[in-house]
C-alpha cells in the first residue's frame, strides 16, 4: 500500500492504525485550501521548505502540497486488516486495472504484499515487481513468495528517489495510498515514467480530498486536480479514472 521509508523521530509518533483518521470537520477547510492551491504557480522544481502546517507532515512541500509522514513496518498490520477489502472494495480496484496475463506490473510501496500477491495470480505469464525500501518489508515479501510459490513475484529494493525499475518494460505501475508520502515525488514520478512501456499505465490510488466524508486526515488525501498537476510536471497525462471506489480515486496516467 505504501512506500515504506526510514522513520524519523517525529514520524514515529504517527504509527498505528489511527494515524490517518481525521475529524470530518476538516473537509470544508481542505476544499478551500485546494482552491487556493489551484491558482498558485509552483516554482521551478515545485519544492519548498517551510514549517509544517500539519504536524502529520514534514517541512517540505511539493506544488503547494505538504508531504506526509510515512508509516513504517511497525504498522504492517494496518495493511492486512480484515476490514480492508470491504472498506476499499479491493476486488473492484483490481478488476478496474484490466491486467493481461502477460503483463509486467510494479507494486511500489508493496509493504507486506497485499496487492502484490493478488496481482500475481492475475498475471501468470507475467511478473510482479514488488518494490519497497524497508528491509523488514522485503523480508516479509520474500517469505510469502516462497510460502505461496509465487514464482512471478520479484522483490525489488528501491530508494526514496528511484524505484529501480527496468526502463521501458513495465505495463502497469500501481501506487496505493503511497505517492502522497514520497519524500521526492517529482523524482519518483519521473523514474516511473521512464519505466513505463510505450502503452504503460500508472494507476494512482489516493483517498479523495474532495470528499469531507472520507474519514482520513487531510494530509493523507489528494484531489484529482493536484494529482494531475504533479503528473503533468513529469510528462504524464490523465487518461482514465474510476470514481466508484468507496473512499479513493483510481486515476490512470500515461506518457
């Protein structure tokens, strides 16, 4: 689900199942903030350093969006919670990806492999590159791969700036509730673009910032407008979207 990064002292305070939950009263203010951001021109790189507006974020902003702290391996149980399939309608999400049996898929921020192993069964002639940067998560992925005999799953050690994917060979990159926590979103998005095959797609899944009824902290949500701005900065265009998931956007981008 998420890209797992090294945990800072402040970030460690955010671990736990309730880390993303917000009061619904934040929704209206979030919409007003989003409108202001839409009219603000980013600087050359899009990055800015200043004091956090939200304690759940780092003192770094990208195109006006404060980057969120990340969840570490200590929060792995949240990824595999029994209620996740119902809360996020993960079956619908997987169906909407329209994977082909021979596809090469990358699950960036694979964590414990919640989506990795579901996609593995959908691409029996292809492969799933399960990307994470945290050794504990990679160890878990390898253990589950061996247990299930999922020979088409390949754990990949990424970095905060590069998922280390093969250039021009990936048919679908899946990012589930991870992109908003990247320390270097511009560099990661550029690397993802380079990894996509000519008709490759990036599937970006993020909690809907436009919906105040989604009980997630504002900093862990993204709007369609913000996502389009950030992907356009690296040459990716929105080609399709699914808005029937209970709480999340599913946005498809291509070169």
